[in-house]
């Protein structure tokens, strides 16, 4: 994340860089005309945009003699692709939990369903099935065990934060 934020901030910190980057994207016929700047709210969108524009960003940074070696590192790009997919899933959960006038029970069901999805995704990734992480599927070979372990850690975190609380509530 730090590398992405550093590159995005370099592009946006000075008006000249920002304008030159927009012109550069136009000249490259890029899918986007701009990069999204980092904020907690837009981090998913910013990551996806950065991933989609990674080749253009690399060329622009080279033209500014501001090298980002990670953009040539296939392992780092694979990690970024996983992060983009995972962040998208977490953002989707976040939106579901923000619906107004929801009962606590409905929110808990949403979290429980997401927890089950995490377990499914972990099993699928272990089996080299990346259907729910389409950007990760574009990279190869993928260290499935690494990403399955990361999902396992997230599953554990969900269990510690959400399901331990429900155990306490049921006891009392």
C-alpha cells in the first residue's frame, strides 16, 4: 500500500505533475483520464485504478526519473492483484453493513455470510481456483498457499472480532 500511495501522491502532489499525467494518459489512450487519490473511503477504487493504470504509471514515473521498481516485480504485482480483489470484497461487505435501519440480526447474518465466503475463497485459492479474484488469475504462477494463508488470517480475525462476541452474548 505504501508504494501505491507514494506513487499516487507523487503524481498528485504538484499541479504540473498532475496535468502532465492527465495529458500522458490521453496520449496513451488509457481507459482512465486520471488517478484517484488515496482516502480511506476511496482506497478500493484507488487501488483498482492504480492496478489498471500500472503500465502507464510506470512509464510516467520513468519519464520523471522517479523509478518504482515494484512495478516490474511480478511477485509484487501479484500481491497487488490479490489486495485489489480482497479490498473489493471487503468494500462490498462494508456497503452492506451501512444500509440504514438494519436490525443487528441482519448485520450479523451479513457478517456470517461473508465469513463463509472467506472460507470458500480460501479453499478455492488452495485449489488454484481464482474465480472470485479475477485479477489474481491473470498472474501466474500464483503462490496459492500464500494467499490461502492470508485469507486464513482474515478468517481468524473475523472469528476473534465477531464470533467471540456472539458466544459471550449467548452465555448471558
